[in-house]
């Protein structure tokens, strides 16, 4: 009797536990998505109490700038009107350090900041040294010559004489360090003396001189603390909500984020839009495919074919014109009116005429396309590689002898890739808190529900089996009582006396 009571109590206890597990599982199925969403929203907004704040403030991901130069093989022949021939040199790799300063939280749910960048050469990652010499077009001479194309002949002659006196030529042989970070040039000093607002360079002239130890402008972005719908979007850059470099309001708009984080909960229909101070414009990348980075699910976003398309191929880009062949963007209006163009490396995704006009170019998607791998739940980049090429449009200018017989051509100067991937402790923390824990919660809700259902079956099974035993016992008891009644009746019939006549007859016999 005691064992029966204990079994009954155990079954009831397990059933109660099962009910609790089932209820917990059902509640989790309803509540977990909301809890995860709230945790993500709390931790991706720009708030000193969020997990991602320190990642946003001091980017822990090691970024590298890899620069490839197009060394000109035949400068003398180009001056005679022949086709340019180049060979790619590099990469020359620099560690890129970024940190934000002057962080100011504003009353309208925005934060303002300056992001400073500095670069440190990495010889062990590079194929060459900063002391390597590269033959490059003399941008100052060729740009100044093109600016004088429609000026009076007398001015052109004066310029030719000035170039000769200063020893300036159409091509120069400079070190990687000089081309990157600046070199003394007498022409620059002359221009700054008589035309002080022509160039932004006051000391040395270098293609990356403006970037090293400088900031990318004052960004003001929405924090998402009060209004999640605008999280990370740029409100203003240098105090304005649109620039004035281009010829249409659409092209001048400052859209998207500052290019470091995006809104969470992305779908394949999402796009990545950001404002690039270096390109003086907003850019939009589009979804390509799902992927996995170090166990973390990602969405890959790439540049659409229309990113640098001209106005004929893609009418919304008309505001970036005057345009040339499709696939290169004129950035002269934001680069001191020099005839400079942006494109993908080796003129990838551009009109084939551009690559065919220069020997030594081999565009291919594996090496020359850009991408960003984003964790779609948080909008945080896991792995990225942004690649761009800087080109110079040059040609012979009648009246300026230094330009010789140069045939009109868009000549690539260099291309660079900025790359970074989350790693180490930062990656582990991110994976644990924003990937692993939500995954555990997701599976736990179904485990609790299944376990609850199984435990709830135990008292039911116990009750069924108990009823079966009672029925069998009752059945056997009932059958036994009937048998006893039959035997008793039979015995009684035997004990009953026979009629007297019968007994006497038997005695006589």
C-alpha cells in the first residue's frame, strides 16, 4: 500500500513539473522574440550603457589600408601619343587606427563626433617598401594644364615657361612615401602664393596627405535611444544636411549612416547606405547572399552595377556629371577641380573601352569587387573590404609644351582597399552575447515545451495503468465469487435427502 502511494505522489509531482515546463516553454515562445529584440535594441544604440558603445567609440577591429600603384612603363612614348602601359606595384599595407573624439550627446536624440585616422606602415604585410620609386603622372602639372585649356595662348606660354623654370614635367619619379604623404613641390608653393585658395594643400602635396592624422568631418548621427527608427542615420555632416558638390538635390543628399553600423533586423530587401566624405557622396550597397563568418550568420552586400554608372546608363547619376564612359565618377568638383575620377579597381564593372585604353589592366570580380558582411540581427559589420581606384584624365593641351602629344585617356593612378574583420576577444564577446545566447533561448523554449509534454504524460499513463489493474482485479474477484456460488450450490444439491420409496427399493435390492 505504501509503495502505491509513493508512486502516485511521484507521478503527480512529475505531472506538475511537466505543466510548469510546458507553460514556461509556451511563454518563452511568445516572449523570447520580444526579449531578444529588446536586448538587441538596447545594445546596438549609441548609449554608454550598451555593449556596442565601446566598439563604436574605439573600433577594436584591426583595419588595414592596402595601396596598389600603377607604375608607368613608357612615359616617353605616352608623350609621343602612344598607348599608356602600366604595371601594378604593391600592396603597400598600412595599419589604420581610428578613434572618436569630441563626442557630444545632443537634446534631439543625436550625438556629434570627430573621427580621427592615422596610418602606420606594415613592412611584413607589404610587397615592397615606402622607399620604392614609382613613375606617376605629375597631377599638379597635368591638372593645371587642363584647367588652362580654354585660356588665352599668352597665359599658356607663361605657364609653359613657369613649368620649365621650375623643372616640372608631365611625369615624375617619386617614392611611395612621397606620393602617399606628400612632397615639396615648387609649383605648389607658387600656386599657393599667387592663387592661395586653389589647392587645399599648404605644405606638401600627397594623395593621402589629407587623411593622415586628420578627421573625416563633424558627423551628427541619431543614437536610437529615443527613436529607434532613425538609429545610426546621419543627421548632419559638418553642420549641413546636404552637400553642394553636385548638380542635383538627389546627388547632394547625405543619406544613410556614417558607414560603421546600420539598423538591426535586416532582411534581403535591406540595403546599406552611407555617406563617404572621401567620395563626397552617399553610396548604396545591395544584398547579394547569405553567409557565415566565424560561426556568425551574415548578409553580404556589394556595389550595384549602377554605383559609378554615367547619367546615360543610370539617369539618377546625371547630377554627378559631366560624365565620360560609364563606370567612372567625376570627382573634380570636390577635389580642387582637378580632373580626377573614382572607379572600381582596374575599371571593373565599367565600360570595357576604359581598360582597353591602358595596357596592363585585368579587371576581375574576385580581386576588384567590394563587399561588406553584416550580422543582420544587429547591423554590425563582421568582415569588410572596400576597394576604390583613383584615376586622372589627361591629354595634350595645345600651347603647353609639357603635355606633348598625349592622347586623351583616363589613366589609373592607384587603387586601395580598406579591410577589417572582427577577431579575438571582441569576436568572442559578440558571439556569446548577441549570437549564442539568443540561439540558446530559441532552442530552450522548444526543449521546455517538449519536456513539459513528456512529463505531463507520466501521470496520465500512471492513471491509465492503475485503472487497468483495478479492472483486472475486479474481473477476477467477480469470476471467483461466481465459482464459489456454483460449488456451494452443487454441494447443497448433493446433501439434499432422496425420496423414501427410492431408498427402500434400493435396500431391498
